[in-house]
């Protein structure tokens, strides 16, 4: 299924080839999945006026998932997105010029393979021959599904059902299990309708399930814009991590999540975000193992996929209100 994503990226890349260096010089355009925990610091930074404080204008474009964000980056429609290294490796093979500029989530906390509460499946081996719901081809759920299939040691049919369709398809029996992301996984557990078959946050090594990546165009032509945007983002992370009451209240208002789920989002997701963007090359290597599981040939070396010129970030505090 990831080959479908290759075709989409190829189309986007063709569009981008005629737009090399095209970006709004006075505005850094950020993209990400709306109300997804690792992306919430964008809105938090806006609420705390941190972008204003560091002197950068930004615009935010919501996407249905990481693969859609990558297609927009490839087409020159945004400058910085939240995604993950295997997706970037896939895009680079199609000529998309982008690089990881900072870590976001270090481990996949809150990510899980989930089944219905009364499902007969008890461990990953039981997924052999079963249907596993994912959001879309080429998404993080897809690559994590590949990991689960490899661990199962048999054939697992990955079925794209869209993010909003994961739980309905699980509960209706259209799929036997799903790859759930936060806060969806928290909702299922707290509702009592499903249970965790495998907790990716515990089963996987540090593998950067979320990173911030930027087009090479903006890295080359507006590095100061990238630097300032990242300072604001990580400053928002640092503030949220040190002000739990503010952060939980913000999550509730931003996402309309009830307090119990917003608290889980804070404890598992926000507290697990990198506070300064620093990362180790070995973590990128670990992430790229997922690309190899997908059967990708000639996966680019990890060293070709990132730059450390912007991290670690020295954060700033928001102005007192």
C-alpha cells in the first residue's frame, strides 16, 4: 500500500519541481494533523504569543494525516511539517528535498495495537491472517502496522479506513484490530470498548515516531525563520511540561476532550515530547528499520535525512500575563 503513497508523492514532486525555492519569505508555513498531541505545541505557542516573542510570523495548515502533510511539503504548499523518518525516506526516493530539523516524540507513547474488549486475540501472534485497520497507506499507522505484522510472523492484512474510521470499523467487526494513536487509544481504553494488544511505547526502542521536518528551500533561504519557529515550538513544549494545569486546560479547550482523556494526553504525550529538539543519529536509524520492513529498496542513509544546525534549542519563557 505504501506504493500508493509513492505515486501521490511523485505527483506532488512534479509540482514542486516548478516551485523550487517557493515559500512565503515573511511567513513560515507549518502543517500537521489538527489536535494531534505532538502538534498541539503549535497552537500552544500561538496562545502563549511565543511566535510573536521570537519575531516570526507563522501560518498553520491542518492535514488529515502525516502523509497528506508530506504531499503538501513536496508541492511547496508548506515549509515545516510533523511527520516521521520512514515517510521522509519514502519522499526522498521520489526527489522531495526535505530534512528532519528537530525531534518531537522520542518514543511512540500512546500508540497501540488495539482490539475489542471481548476479542479472542491475546498477543501479536494471533494477528496472523487477520485484518488490521490503519488510517492510510504511507502513514505512521501503516508503518507501525508493518512492524506488528513482522512481529506476528505471518500475513496481516493492513486495511486503510481513515483516522475517524478506525474505532467504528473495529467495533463493527470489519477489522480485527487497529493501530491506534493518541488520544484515540486513550478514548478507547477509558470507554471500556477495547483493550491494548501491544503498547508500542513499551515494545519499541526510541525511534522518533514524530519529528519536525522542513523543506530544503526554507532551510537554505530562510534558516532564521526555521530557527525562530523551532524556538517558539520547543518553548511551548517546555512551558506545557512545567505547567500541567495550564496544559491540561489548554488541551481540553483546543481538542474538546474531557478532562480524564486530556490528562492522559498530557501525561503520556506532552510529557514525552522533546523539550529541545535534540536527537541521536541512532534514533533515526532505528526509525528507518520500519521503512525496510515495508520493502523499500535503497533506503537513504540516516545521515542524509537530517540536519542538526537548529538543535538543541535554547527555549524562552512567554511574557507574563
